[in-house]
């Protein structure tokens, strides 16, 4: 089941794929965090930001969730503009 509120209409194939991957992570918590972020931002991300986001989506949920929740510090090798956007959007979320 998906929680997306955004249509993939008007998105290129790569952005549609990233939107789908955002909502189908495996951990419901990550689906909600990354899916909500993708719903809001995927259409506005630049090519470089899509590259960053794609790399972030390759991180397993069990490693990524503690970084998003602040349980673990963000390693310098994955800290990027898109991750900072995700962290800001996560702080604004209400469950």
C-alpha cells in the first residue's frame, strides 16, 4: 500500500522511479518520511539533487533511520543538500 498524495503525472521516468522507491522502502517509518519528502519535493529537485537523493535511497533503512531521527550523527560522506532538506522536512512532520 502506498501513502502517496502526489501523482507521478508530469514527472520524467527517473523521478517517477524515485517517487515509487520513496514510498516502498520496507520500513513503514521510512516510507512515511521519504515518501512525504518525495511527494513535496521530487518535481523541484535538480539533476544533481536527484543524484544525491538516489544515493540516499540506496542506504538500507536500518542504517538510514537512525541518521534521520538524530539517533546517530550523519557521516560526512553522505551529508548533502538533499539530506539536509529531508531532515528539515522530517522536523515539520506530524504523525
